C-alpha cells in the first residue's frame, strides 16, 4: 500500500490545496502544460524542469503536478527551497523514500556548495530508484548559476518546459475566467480597465484579484469600474 507523504511535512512548507491545473489558465502555455500532463500520466520522465520568469506560475504548476501525482496514489513532496535553505541540506534526509518530489526555486542554491552537492546525490538516488524529480527555476537549465558541473549537467538532462507571460488580452481573459470560477460576473470593460490601469505580473494580479473578491464580498458590491477605483485607489 502506498502512503502519501503529507506535503507540509517535515518542514511545514507552503503547499496550496487550490494550486491545481484546473485553476490555471494556460493561454500561450497550453502546449507546455499539455506536454507536462502527458509526462505525469506516463511516469517515464525521471526529471522534469519547469522554468519561467517570476509571476508566470512555475510554483503553481509544480504544486498542481504534485496534486496530479497524489491522485495517482503516489507518495509525494513539494519542497520550496526558498523556505528550506535555512534548515541546511539535512532537509532532504529521508525524502528519497517518496515516489516524486518537486524542488522549487532551484536557482537559490547558487553559491551554496553543500546544498548543490546534497541535491546532486539526492537526484542520483531518486533516479537509480526509478523515481521522479520535478524542478522549478526562474531561468533555463543552461543559464542556472550552479557552480557544480555535475549537478548542472543533471538538471539539463530531462524534460525542460518553459512558461511564458500572458499578453494583455490573455490577462483580461484570465480576470473574466477567474471571476467565473468564483461565481462572479465581471464585464469585459471592467477586466480591461483593471489590466490597462493596474497592469501587474500574474503573481501580483492574483493577489489583487483576491483582494477585490474579498472587498466585494464584504461590501456586497459587484466588481465595477467605480468599485475598482475605490479599492485600488486608481
């Protein structure tokens, strides 16, 4: 019987239950997401590296991948290095017992020889056991500021997928789509106003939309242009 690893253990790291593929509008990333989901279904890629600039949703997609693998009955772990570096490479101890692990923010081990060495050996153990590692990065494998040549080579050896920013029209579609998923109606002119007057990367836009959703619920008001101006001080 396979036991699923509790994603928050042992370090109580951030893991969002709503970070699923269904809550991500692919836009021009549809091909990359489709390729990723096929790879997760086949389980024959030992390394998948997903990269993109801040705000494109790399962390969301890594967590969505973990959710998908859990639904297949696999023991999994999501490990954002941004939250774990302070614990030292010992944070990896025992984690090669899981079937799949997602290591996020891999670029943060730049300049840290101990972490790089530990990840290199961890990767080898996972690969030799036929298990899967997913890696999140803010740049391509060849651009990673990793000083350990063997680790950099390993990170370049698997399936590599890039996520790109949505354009303005796609971000407008995202606002309308996100509102609909929450049972709200946002007119296109309202979404256009938000994007053209308060344009942000997707990470910031998600936070802004959450704020608008909360404020509209508290005030019992629809998301209109006057309401956006009031809440966002535009």
